[in-house]
C-alpha cells in the first residue's frame, strides 16, 4: 500500500512546468499553491510555502483570499496559511507540517503569527475550532 501524502514519483515532482503560454490580458498568469486539504467537503486549509525570508506575491495573496472567501460563502470552513520553511538545499525535502506559519487568512483579514506556530498546529486548531477534531490523528 502506498503511504498517503508521500511523493510517489520524485523525478516527476521535480519536473519544471512552463506556464508562459497561459498569459492573459497582459499580466494574468497561473499561480502555484503548495497544498490544499479537503476534509470531507466541510473544511479546506490552503497552504502556501516560501523559503524563509520570502513573501507572498500580490497575485498569490489575492488568489488565497478569493478561494478562501468563495469556500466560506459556499458554506465550508476555509483558511489560508502562509508559512516559511528552512530547507535551503533544494535536495532536502520540505517538512510542510513543521513549516513556521507567518500569516493566516480567515476570509476577512490576515493575522500574523511570525513563526510562532507550525502548519500542523494551525490546521489542527482550525479543525478543532470547526468541530472537526475527529480528523486529527
């Protein structure tokens, strides 16, 4: 049995994607989001990671805000999570669960955490606060 959440084909995961042919109206291009988890259609944390010291682009911030807001308007719980990782060596896997949360978006505003909590802690809190603690292992 394949372990869930583990990269199955490392060569394919490292393969670059050229999206330059998907430019629209001069400056609309695809965004890259690192993770989204679907908890039974009821809750959706959206995670974007950056190397420590780097910030979200304006486009990524807008995309996270729009998706979280749309999910909430549709009746689901949603949160955007922006976190830093410290895997400076590209050959080292990023431990997403232990990445340090910089900010979260709750559908109304961004709240700063400045690395005081991990992505796993934030998602566990999010699930508990929405009555979905049964998903936590």
